[in-house]
C-alpha cells in the first residue's frame, strides 16, 4: 500500500526528512558547539570565521558521502 505512494512516510527510511533533521540537530547540539568553542577560544577566530570553517567542513563531508550534488 505504501510502496510508490509519496503521501505515506516509510518509517524505516533513515534518510527521511524528520530523521535528517534530527541528526543535524544532534550534530549542532553536540559536535558543532564544541568545535565552535575550540575555534573561537583556542584558535582566536571570530564568530564569522569559525562558522565559515565549520560550514566548509560540513559541505566537504556531505559531498564526500553524497557526491558533488550538494
């Protein structure tokens, strides 16, 4: 019944939108915050510089996993 039906969410799909949102939220709450603090406190970067470094890292990791389609 759900196969091929875009209106029914496949709860076993680990890449469904709600799961992706949950993973990015966890990434922000945990690793992103820690990395941001290290960049700003130990490497004396301002907020914009630290955010740009983290953005580049996130894009690199995403493109490595999913290809250059990001």
